[in-house]
C-alpha cells in the first residue's frame, strides 16, 4: 500500500443509531433520523431489479385479461367478493374451496422457512413490501434532497423557500406513490378498467375510496416516515427468524477475523510495528445502513440483511486494493472456523494468521460453498413445500365441479300425512361449478318406499327428478321425501341423496337421515 | 415534602410530583404528545358534534342541532326506504291471484319470505313456529285440510278466519251429542266405529259394529258415509291418520260427547289482502297444499 488510506477514501463521521443490545435499560428510545448514503454495487443492483419485478407484479397483475367466456369476468386475477368467486388465471375458486388459499399460505410459510434457512432474512432484505416501498421512498428522497450529507444539511437548515419547496416536492411524490399503491390494491377486487373509470368520475363505491385512503395513509406513514421503525418495533419476523437460522444459514457478517484490529492509519501502525486488520474504520457500512446499525457489532435483530453494507465495504476494499468481502454473506460455521484460525495465537484476533504476506488468505480459510445450501434441513423444507404444492395441484385438477349440500328441516323434523306416511323436508344445495348450464339427476337411494317432490316442480314425483342447473351457480332446492306407511321404519334411517350428471359421469353424494321422531300430534 | 425547588429523580433525571410513599416517588413525566393531540382533537370534535347534532336537554325538548338529525327520523327514513324497495313487488302481488303469485318466481320468493316472517309474528302462537300445529291447532305442513288445501281455499281461510267475527268466515258446528242426543253407550259405539275408519283397531268389536248404524244416522250427513269428510262444510275427514283432537277411541268419544271448536281470527281486516296472500304463499311452500 503506497498511499495512505486518508487520500483514497471518505471516512464517514457516523455512529450507529440503532445499537440494539448495547442500549440496555431504556424501554423507550426516541426515534433518530437515519440518512442512508447512496451506494452502488452488485447487491444494490439486485435490489433495484427485485424492486422493479415486485412492483411490476403488484401494479400490472390486475390489468392482465383472461377470457372466461360470457358468464365470468375477464380479469386474470380477481377476488370477486360480491359474487363470492376467486379467479386466478385458469383457476376459479368458490368459497367452499378456500382451503386452496390456506394451502397457498402454508406453502408461503414453508417457503419462508426454506429461504430463511438458506439465505437468512432475504425476505426482509429484498422482497418484503416494507423494504421495497421504503427503498423506493428513500430513492425519491435522495432524488429531491441529494445524498446523505446534503440531506443532513437540509434537515439542519432553517425553513426557507428552498427547503419548503424541496420538502413539498418530496412529500407530494411520496403521497402520489402512496395513492397509486392503495389504488392498485382495489383493482384486485373489481374489474380494473371499469373501476378506474368509476374512480376517476367519482362513481366508485365508498369502500373503494376508503380503502385507497387507508392504504395511502399507511404507505405514506410506514414507507416514508416510520421506515426501519416498522422492522424493529412492529414486525414479528425479526424475532421469529432467530429460530429459523442455523449455523449453515448465510447471513450478512462482518469478518472480524480479518478486519480486526481496526486501524485508521495502516501506514502508521505498520511503521510502529502494530498488527492491523483490513477494516480501516471508514464507517461506510454504517452510513449506508437503512436501519442505522453497525454490522460490525455482529448479527443483530435490527439487520434486515439488505447487504448494502457489503457493497459499501467492497468499494472501499477495492480502492485499497485489498480482497473484497470483508463484510459478506457467510455461515456461522465458516465464520467460527476462520475465527478459530485467526485467534489460534491466543492473543486475540491476529489477522496475520489468516493472511498471506503477498495478499490473499491462507488455504485453511473457508469460503462460501454451495454444499451448505443443500443440507437435510433444506431438503426437508423443499420436500414439504413440493408435497403440499403437488397435493394441491392434484386436488385442483381432479376436483369435482358438481357438489351437493343438504340441510335437514328441523321445525318440524317429520310430518305425518293423512295416509299415514311420513314426510321429511330437506334444503338441498347443488353447486354447479362449471361455466355451462346442465341437467342433473337428483335421486334418493337406500330408502325403501320413498318418494321425492321438489318444491316448485310438483309435477315431477318419484325416486329421481331432473334438475336444470344454471352455469356457475348454486341451486337452492326444497325437497320433500315421504315414506309410505308399509315400509316406514321408526326412528332414524340413513339414506343417500345423490346428484349425478351422467353425461360427464360426475356424481355428488350426501349421506342424509330420515327421521320419524319429533312428530307433533 | 413539597417546596418551590424542583425535585429531580436522580436515576431518570425526571422531575417528581413530590409525593412520596414509603420512599417511592411518583415521576412527573409529561403526557405523550400523541395522547395530548388526541385529547385536543376529541375536544374539537365534541364542540362540532354538539353543534350539528342534538346534544343539550331543555325543559320540554332538546337542542335539535344544525342538521336536524334524530334517530327516530333516521329509522323512519330507513323504513320508508324499505317500503319503497318493496313497493314494486307488493303492487304486483296485490294485483295477482295466489296462483299467479306462486307461478312467478320473483313474486313467489318475496311472498314466501314475507309470509314466513308474518307467520312468526301472527300465527306461530297457535300453529307453532314451524307451523307444526298442536292438539286443536292444525298442522299446516301435512296434506289434511279441514277447509280445503287448494291455494284459493287457504287464502279464503286466512282472510276470513274460522268461526271469526267476519261475514264470510268459515263456520261449522258439530252438535254436542252427549247433551241428550246420544246415549253414553251409543257414543262409545260410534267412537269405536270412527276409530276403525282410520285403520285403527276397535277396543270393543261389537260396539264398533253397532256404531256403524249410529254413525250412519248421526254423523254421515256431514262426515260422509265412509268418514271421508266434507271440506265445504268444514267436516274433518275421519278416514285418515290425522286427528286434530288426538287419535284414540277415548279422545273421539270426548269430542263426540262435547266437541271443542277452534277459532281463528279473520286476518284480512287486520293485515290487508297482500299480507294474506303472502301468508298463504308461505303455507303452500310448506308442502301440504293440494
């Protein structure tokens, strides 16, 4: 190193705002504003890409069209609350099938376990809406107010025309983003083009405007004003993740086995014969941190593993011509191994034990290895995830589009007729879950001497009745079943109410009960 | 304890109220700002609220508020809205006869539902909440009708009642045969015979046989020679399994000796023709009409 570090790098005068465990004793800490410094690098680029994809999915999805024929809406993804249907491309779900949604949530949960066990809190760092929107809001802030130092200067400056103008523009942009966020949400619940037209002409339902207002408020407050406070104080995931991580999970780690002891003047230390680690204490990692922590304090709850400190540190290491990844994604196992090498001398960390004199590291130092990703735990999670997914897929593909539900009349349960026969009434619900009308045969089985009449179709009597079903509708029938006195058995008799569509061979069976008890008179 | 000097708690550096209990002092922290703001906001809201809404009691009435809102007016408006919404189909029901009501899906759905709720209020006390009836009060679910089970007949029965104060009411009177018309043994004979008409086994075969003549002389005029009844006269069918005043030889004898007669009010004067049709639609929907 021919030059002093002072000449190449900017040293940030910054201290971690959120020191977590260090600030013991205080239950309430006043919020301190964080001014994350702009940074560029591979992880910053990755975050931009993921932001573009996630926001793109969120905003564009409701506008994708999907032809479902004349009777169903043509929106690819639609939660139709009014008609109680959930459309997802080729899938149509009725409220009775909401377990598919529950299954999806279980898959999302297991997926989160899987991701966390492999790459730690990647969800927090890259794809959590709180992170994505906060990132976007910080980008807007940096656009109007400039980078970290300019923002701090503006904050300290008295309110003048310029400051007011800049602040106004920033908050206005934030609010516009927030309105667009809330606005996009409601398009998932109604036909998007129609709703947009109604929204703009003031004809949409109050609930639409109310939802937009609430989501505008939450987006603005959570993404613009509260930011890291949401992650640190409101979100349960930072607490849960501790149980998800193991020593083979990749987490953002400061490699103090090569960074310590920190030295601001390496040249000077060298001249004095002191051992100096790679960390030059420039605080770049602290300055870029969106949650205001110092990663060098070790893994901590406040860290959302956005990896921006890796980018920041890498750029410094590059300038200093030292190996990159002083801060890196590494596993606790590797870290402990390397730490053991560096402390083998018994006198604290000695980076000379892991460093080669000509640069680079000794052979014993462990680096990231793909094998850590594939271990029993991740295989189990993957297996669970795929099994649930496969099970749901099979259930989805083989599900029946004809269903029956029966409710026995209970007041009165049984009615005695003048010829001595006994009659029970049933509310029969037939679900035609296909987009075409059809005729279904409703019949009673295993009940000797029985005869059926359907209210409204009294002309058709007998053991079975043809019921016309409208497309994608539920038919609500009142069915009377009577048993002749000669074949009447006292008490409860089990029988079947069967709905069959012989053309497509689908059958729905309900195990019903015929009861002679509870007869008045 | 209290003096003009500020008493600071040395651990937290916060001023105390100066009150002390067993060495424990109360800190005098300021209210959280959000809490104070909320309080001020509620005060502002309360002032506005008392101006636009009724708020202050007077001697005879209360302040009406700028908007003139009242909960009574609110419910009146709601009910007017409900009536407005019902008007269309109610007008159609008023203009149609019961057969037309039952044939039209919209009218039928409305009438059955509306009739069901009227039934719970007006009819359930005697006929039961499920119209299952009780001793002396006919079961409306079954297919046995004293005054006829055709839709028109049901409407007429509900409209004018049974033995009610109404010019067109259903009127029938079975004589008290125990009051000097038949001798007790004749009553026992005819009761045994009537019981066999519905397929029952007579308690006394000989009496039942003798009862046949008593029946032909005294009962067949109304109840028919086979006990088939006569709906025009309101004479119940005896040759079936349904007995309004319980079915047994003793019960029949009691009814012959000194008959009970049920009364149903005429509902049309109280409820109007639309509600009567709705009630009939509900009764028909129970499945026994024919």
